[in-house]
């Protein structure tokens, strides 16, 4: 397979997958080095930019995903009759920030930081696909551990957790972290994956 065929084949795999696919998996599939995969994906991105395509490739940690451009979100919503959801509340942003900066964490840790019950907010964040269960803590009662998801990364336009803004040095209170994160208005996991 020549270079252009490989790029087209990578494009087809990304399109068919729908979900993020790892660089290693692409490397194995096409029997090429991970560095070559990255080079070919960059060329694919360049092609999309040059053509003004409705698609672009997003990198999430060590994975790639083919997604639609935000410019066309309204048309996608209209075509698929996607209902707008309410944006995240300040409480949800606070809980999300506590999880993002300290993961994996238990619900009791989040409640200790915030000083209030957060079970409803945690459930909402799980429903939106922004956080997920990451196992259990080896303590009495075996409490659940929570962490952020790839949907969280896409929603906040982050490649990985190292892209999170730094914590404020003069005010270490985690309650103020939520203000540093800006989520796209009314974003939902369904809209992100379209």
C-alpha cells in the first residue's frame, strides 16, 4: 500500500470506528511505526483544513478520533433533532474540577472538599458521560473511585489532563477551580460524538 492509500485507509478506520482509536492499534493494523501513524494523521488533518472539510481529527491522549467541526453543530442538531440540554451548574463544575485535578477520588473526598453532599451532581456527571467509575478503594465499605472520561477531554478541548490550567498558587481552595474551566455552551456527549 502506498502512502496516499495508507492515509485514506486510516481515514476510513477513524470514520468507521466512531470512537477514539489508539495510535498503537492503528500502528498494528497498518504494520507501520507509531511515528508514521502520527505523520499520516497530520497529513489527513492538513487535507481537511485545505479542503474546508466538515471533519477534523482530534487527539485525545494516545488516541485519535474523527469528529465534526463545531461550525456545523447547528445543522447536525437540526438534522438529528438533538435537544439542547442545560449547561453544567456551578456545583457540577466544582465537582468536575475536584475530580479532574485529584482523580481517582471517592465521593466522600469530593464532599469533604466542597462541604456538601454531591451524590446528585455525581450522578448527573456520569449521565453526561463526563466522569466514570474507576474501580473501588481498598478500604472498609470499598467506596467507588471516580475519574474523568474522554468525553470530558473533548468537551473542554483538552488533549490530556496535563492541559488542565494550573491550580492557583495563592488560593489553593478547590472550589475556585471550576471557574478556570470553560465548557462549550450546552455541550452534550451526543453533540461531541456527532
